[in-house]
């Protein structure tokens, strides 16, 4: 993994250039002051505001407004349009895309007080972010959702590394199913990923058999106590890391 937590993610230019061989990764701090949240709220659509109101807890509502507002403000830089005019469509499994066919592909994930946005010219991209936390039931969850091979490896992980191994596996699997656009309707045990801490991230096998070489899997640590994974169809993708600032 790249130890990105040891470096500062630079601020992006106002009009970022996105070559076809590049994916931009945006780190978003969701803990924004009230004034920033109010500004971001103004860019949201009616259905997004309705979704925000449905959250039971204020913290979840604020995180949604921050993530969705930042998403609009970031994508507006690529299209040189106001954030509020952007229109989204959704796949049958809920994956969002911009209506404009010339728009880049993107995928958003959030956990804790951070969000990660991936933007790319590649047609297929998926990202997942998780905050590391104690997982006393990791073994039970792994037995239910991980593949037989992943479970076999997971059982050999030392106890002090199991939480990291669990989230390595989870983020890589989530990023893959988000990339293929099927979400949790795609069986999590139908493919294998690497998960052992310190080993390279890799998509090891897909069932029914398919060429794993068609996919590129990247794993990294965007901040202390967080792990993330990115999956794209461009194996030669160059990753550029930026931080969003309101």
C-alpha cells in the first residue's frame, strides 16, 4: 500500500485536466462547519434534499450533505458548469452517472468523517473506503460473505492483523462490485481478492472463469486508520491524489 497518510494531499486546480490514462482521487473531509454545509446544501437537487431529510441522525444527514455537495462541486470543475445544474441518472442497481455523455465516470464512497471520490475517463470504475475499527465478529462475516479461498487465508492471519485483513478484503470486494455496476446483487463469494496485510492488492480469480487481467485493483491508505481500494478497467491507470477544499 502507498502510505498516503504520511503525506499531504495537495489541493487541486480549479479546472483539472483528466487524461484518458489517469484517475483522479479526491479526499473529502466531511466534518465541515455549518456555513460550508449551508453553502453545499444550496447546490443539491430536490430529491437529494429529500434524501437528506430521511436520515434519522443529524450526523448522518450532515455527512450526506457534505459528500453529495462536494461531489457536485468537484464534478462541476470538470464540466465548467454550476454544481446545481448537474443531472444524474442511475443504473438499475443504483450506480449514479452524469446525464451528459461527455462527462467522466465517477464513484463515491464515504466512511467515518471522510469520503473518497474517483473520477476517470475509463467507462468502468469503483471505489470503496472504510474506517478501521475493531471487528469482533469479523470471522462470522467472512464466513458469510468471503469466498472459500479468502476464508482460508483469513484463518491464517495473526489476531493482531485480522481487522486490517478484513477491511482489506471488504474494500477490494466492494470496489469490484461497484465497478461492475451490480452492487450487492453480485455474489461476494464469486471472486477472490488478496487480503493479507503487506501483500500487493490483486484480483485473483473470477467465477465463472473470466480474464482477471481486464481489471486493475489498487489499494491505499488515504488517512490514518482508513483503508481504500480502487478498481478500473484500465490496467495502466495513473493515480493522482487531490484534496477537496470548499
